[in-house]
């Protein structure tokens, strides 16, 4: 997914929420990796985030 945020003032923050469905056939113990990146013309050190969710019975 891609969101075009437009101009984001310095020091501002926000939240984007996404819901996903996982197939019931996904093996227990499988990792579901969610990655987020922020890029921009004047971004010196873009923030990133990685979250791992494990499939459980």
C-alpha cells in the first residue's frame, strides 16, 4: 500500500492503520512481517519501522 501524505510539517506525527486477513492454512509459527518507510525530498534520515507477528493456533 502507498499513501501520499502531501506536506508534513516538522515535528508532526500521525497514524495509519491497516487490517489484513491471514489464510487459515498459514502454517503455525510463520512470520508476518510489516514494514513501513517514510520518504521525502527534504527528509535527511527517513524513519522506518518493522513489526513481526507470529501465526499462532
